[in-house]
């Protein structure tokens, strides 16, 4: 996956978190994000975001980092 595609995944994951802030605290939001990624993202997309997190995941919101760890 190219850097443009990875940037899109990062942006989408962060947007999912931002769009679900109303759910409650960070733990609740992370659960919603993790559930969304699990249900709607292709395996290859989840693998890429996991690899990015393992490499540091600098551009991921902290709640997204938590969500990706739950996958």
C-alpha cells in the first residue's frame, strides 16, 4: 500500500473517532472505532493500520491507537 493510501487510512480512522466523540469517554469512543474498523474495513486495511501503529503511529489520535490495539 502506498503512502497516499496509508494517509487515507489514517485520515479515515481519525475521522471515525472525531465523529463518535459524542459516545462518551475515550474508552467508549475507542470501542466504537474498533468495532467499526472490525466490521467495515478490509483485512488488508486493518493490517496496514496495525503495522503503522507498531511503527509508532504518530499521526493517529490516541483514541484510535487504543482502538487499533483492540483489533
